[in-house]
């Protein structure tokens, strides 16, 4: 198997609001758009591209995704070069911040926002973890 792409597909009744949120605040571009499916892409400075798609519930395609995603159990992490700058930008644009910018001992400077569908977006800048912090979480190998 040769994987060509991986992206999240979120069912939502706020198709256009989600499109506009990611385009305006994170620089995604629309690569496909219809009333039953929208797919967005953003390209990183290293040339890698990342995608997310949205589909309304009870749409024509069938499958197990007929229900609207309830916003629970999914964190969409968007890694940025400078979390402080991203935080100030999104706050000035009126995005609701649900967890303020902070530096975590596990090696992450980040903050959380919600998109129009209720999906938690973790805007994150990797940092060095506190020395020894991960020691407590090492997987024990069986002898």
C-alpha cells in the first residue's frame, strides 16, 4: 500500500463557517467546494501540504458519518513556528481562546481555540521538554 494523503473529514452543519474559519485564521485554501463537501489545504514552508475536509450530516454519500460531529474527542493540532505571534494574531481577529498561551513541561508552547463546529484546535509550537519529564511515562519492556 502506498499512502498518497491523509486528512480529517469532519461532519458539520456549519460547512461554510468552518471553511471561512480555517481560510481566514490559518491560511488554508479551498481545493474543492460544493454544498455536500469542502476540502481545504495549507502548505508549510518546507513544501509539505496538510488538508482538512467538511461534510454536512445526512448527506448523499451514506456511510457511518451521517451524524454531526459533536466536537468532543478530537483535537486538531496546528503546529506553528511561533505560538506567541499566532496567539496575538488570533486574539486580535476575535477568535475565542479557550485556553491561554502557556509553556508546558512536555515540550509545547500552545493555546486552544474552538472552530465554528466546536472542534478544539491546539495551536502549538514544539519546545524542549523539561529534562526527565517523560521518564515517568516510559513504556516498560517485558523481560
